C-alpha cells in the first residue's frame, strides 16, 4: 500500500495537472509560460537515484524546459494503482510508458491535434499487405516471448513496428513484453488505450524543439525505397538551402515563425506543422491570417500518395473515422499555400501545384489505373498465395515503391526522384516486366485446358490489348500516328542541330 503522505501528494499533483490542462494554464502554440512553484519531493527522490543510475537521461532532463518548469520524473510517469501498466516502485505507483494521454494532461491542444492525425493511426498497418511481407515472406515465428508464445517475426518487430508502432503488451508486475518494447513508433498502441508516441518526434528526456524542427528527425521513418521524403528533401532546393544556412535558422527559439524568426530555408516542420505570420491588407492584397502550430500533419496536404491510386486526404480521413473528413483538400492546399507565399510569390506557388497535379494525373492515367485493372484480371491465373508470383512483386513495386517515389518527388520538388527513381522505373517495369508477365499468363491460361482459366485469360488479353493500343501506350506496339512520328523526328533533328557544332 502506498504511504498516505505519498498518495496525498500524488493527488495534489493530479489536481495541479487538471488545473493546468482545463483552466487555461496549459501552454498552446508558443513558449511555455507556467510551471510548478517547486520540484515535488517525489521527483527529487527519483532524480537522486537516476542521476547515478542513468546519468545521461538525468542530464537530458536537466537541459529541458520541463526541468525549468519543475516538471520531472514523477509528474510524467505517475500512475494509479490498477492501471494496466502500473507497478509499485520505491513506494510510488508509476508506469514506464508516458503516453499521449499522459502528455495531454498539460499539452491539451497538441494531444488532441495529434490524436486526429494519420501519425497517431500508424499502427493500423498491422495485418496489412506490408506486414504479410515482414511476417510471412521475410519472417517466421522464431521470436517467442511471454505475450507471443506461438512466436512472432523479428523482421516485423525490428522493422515495421519501430516506425508504425506496436501494440504494447503488459506482463505481470508491469513489465513490458520485449516484442513490443522498446518502441517509439508514431502510432504505438499504448496500454492506456491511447494511440501514438510523442517521443517519436520529441525524443526523451530533453524534448528539444531544435531536434523536433530538424529534418533529420523525420528521417527515421520518412526515407527508403517506398517513401523517400528525407532523400527528396535533401535533393530539393529547400534541402540545399537548409544545409547551407541551418546555423542561421534559429531552430531553438521558443517562437519560431517563418519570415519573422527565420527566412533562409524551410524544414519539414516549417511546411507541415509550424506557425506562419498574419499579413495585413494592402491596396494590392487582401489580409491573410496566419497559421498556428499544428500537430495534425495532414492539414496542409492535398494528396495522400500512399495508396496505388492517390486519394484526397479527406477521403482517407473518412475511412479512419477522423474529424479531418470534414476538411476538404482545397482548404488544406490553401493552408500550405499560406506557408509557401512567405518565401515565394503567388504565381510561383500556383504554377507549382499545376505541375504537381499533372504528374499525379499522368501516373494515374498511364500506369496506375490500367495496372490495377490488369493485375485484378490476372488474379484467377495466379497461384493463390500473395507474393508467390513474379507479377505480385512487379506490380507491388511499381505502385508501392516507384509510383510513390514519382509522386512524392513531384510533391517536394525533387526532380531526380520524380524521374529517374520514379516515372522511369515505373515505365521500365511496366513495359519490360509487367506486360511480358501478363502475356505469359494469357498464353498459359489459354493453353491450360481449364475453361475457367481460359475465360480469365481471354478477358485479360482483351484488356491488355485495349491498354496497349490506347494513346498512352501505342508507341510500344509501334502504332504512333504519322503526326506523332513527324513531331518526334522534328525534335530529334532540333537536338542534333543544337549540338552538332
């Protein structure tokens, strides 16, 4: 049983936290303006031990704003007896995990925005097609733990779950199952029922604003063959400017408004999360309200480029049951434009979006929609297990890797990722791999002697012929019109004349 004085003190802290959060004392989008009058006895006791046992953590906390506000170990880790992951430690009930629900006791608005974001739903990938790869194709059931007596895939645990988040399993005594902890995945499912991990971006125990604003902070997850935003950013003019001027961007400032506190380069946070200044009306321009800081990173995105066919963000929010379903893509795009015009003039911004939308349309019309239809028609001719056919891999990489790279490259002005790592790879594998694989399936199905397969093969042949004879693809069959051939020859002649001297 917890000593009476300790339980009373815990109650006092809980009451104080309630007052911070609900009586208007919680910090909003600017500098921290409050704190406890003194450090609690419980936190002092924690610190006396942990500064010896975990000196690095103690020092990180000592450099943090939490320390300066007298918010310490106990205020964040305190728990109630009976909570799923609570355990008694040195006379106090605490929990190892500090969840978004815990952080929201003080950071109310930030917690609510994050809970409404796609970031907080990252663990919903569990059981998806990607996890079939990590759990079955790449993995096995070799990692046996108390919570998973039948085993789990180490590839999923150390790969997918570390970005997307695991469902944390609590063992007797408040210990956490090693298959699910440590884990700072952005959509981690916590024992208290909350989704997400604030420390995915605000690394404990310093919770540095500088670090959270640095592009590399996002690069833990947003990189690699299927979503290389980190690599694209560093290729882009934005990333080039950041590397050149990062020491002048004032990233450790409490107030961090583009155009006021910095102006030489944007980071990921600038465009997707951070505040922008309000502009007064002039004779030539209407007034423009500024944007506040947001922890819902989808509120400035006008395309969701994760699926095979890009979606408007309100559509994907609706599928997840998020309130963003009520915020249309035009509003979100205007939010992003409000960021852009702090460094670019309006025509530049508007024309960029014309370019971006047309790249999306090209990918959809020429490859994604016909590819999706052809793959669906090929299904009856394939072995039933996912990824047991060459076509499964080909189509998956066309949309999941190469198609995403093209779309993300265009969205962030990374030309090499748009073209050579993007549309070039899409086209190469569509024509040089997918089409021949489909033709082989058609031939095998028609010669199988199986009436159902023969019917499926004929349907696939008809669709393939329709696709390849369309305006987008007829070049492949050498069916370009005389006008198209003349135009190509004219351009080739111009090229030769330009460089012949």
